[in-house]
């Protein structure tokens, strides 16, 4: 529903700079559902984990590795299906069907990858936690009249040679020249470090993040839910820390009292000491 709402909110954007900005913002709006996806997945995992830890794990029905890996991978087909539905609801209302199959397929792959990433990210978070193309549109054209007797193309010939990035819409006209500062959307996207030539690199990086999420989820679950930490060493470290804090506090009290007498040691009752009215 979110993808459908976003798609028709930016319905059939024009090939203009403003239209391109709207398209980029629509991509941001689509990725903004990330936190909602994560919050929907985590409670389900907590329920499954609680059942496993009180039923299957004590009876040794199957190992914790089978549990955590199954919970992660069982979500992936459903997230891929959700990515296909979101792609259709978002892509065609905004971009239409005129773009190449490669571009449509690329956006489809990114949508599916996004939902898989959200799922694996949710498992990584909860594993250890107890709870849960631009052609100058008329709206963005620069209009002017050339000198008398000249065409728009002849008048701007030198400028277009020195600045090849723009596009003159009507070079043969003698009035009302229309010039767009951009000829392709890549020029605009280069300003925000987005390039079409890095599309497959970015897709691969997305899978690197997914792989990290899966590995981290398994590691965190093992460290915080499976491994039994040594109680003796943990208790000893905690005792040393408490003793150090007590020593510092009693040293500070000695300075504050300032009467030169000894003060009760940790664990000793103050009633056995004189000057009970003093603050030790």
C-alpha cells in the first residue's frame, strides 16, 4: 500500500529538472518504509525465539544454528515477492512502460534487494535483544530572442560549442529560442554522485550488506543467547569493580570529614564508632 500511495503521489513525472527531483524524492519515500518493515519483522522473531528457547532447545530437538538460519532464510522468498509487488505499484505509475527492459529489470532487482536487506537487518538487530531521462520541459526552459536576422542555432553556436552540456530545442527558429541547461538526466544525477555506470557495483554492495546482516545475526544470537559465559570470572570482575568504587567513595569521605579519625571500613557498622552524629 505504501508503494502504491507513493507511485500515484508522483504520477507520471515530466522530463524536467523539477520532475527529476520529484522522482529522486519518490525513491527516498519508498526507502522510508524501511523502519516499518523492520518493526513488523522483529516481534515475529521474538515469538519464535521464545518458543524455541523454552521448548525445542531444552529437548535438543534441533540446534540453535538450524533455528536462526531457518528464521532468516524463510523470510527471503516472501520479501522478494513483496519487492515485486512494491516495484509494480511504485514504478509504472511514475515512469510508465516506455523505458527499456534493462532499466525496468534493474529497478525490480533493487526493490527485491531492498526488502531482503530490511529483513536481514531486522534479524541482525533482534538476534541478541530481548524485545522487539531529461529532455528540457517547457517549465524549465530558458527563453530569449536572437538578434534580428539570426537563427537561434547560429546565435548560440559559439556558446553551445564551449558548453556542450545543454540542449537547444529549436535551432532553426528566429524568435523565442528555447534552451535547456541539461540534455540528459545523468548530468543532474552527477551532482549528487549518482551514476548509471555504477549500477551493478551498487547492486553488489547491497548483497555485501545482506551477507553481513546474516552473519552478524548468527554471531549475536550465539554470543548473547547460546554461549554460557563463565560465572566465576564474571563474578570476580564485578566484585573487583565494586571494591574499587567503594575504595574511591570511602577515600572521598575521609577528605570530606577532615577530623583525622579513621572511618568505618566497608561492611563495618557505624554504631560502634564514636561521633555518630558526624557524617562519615
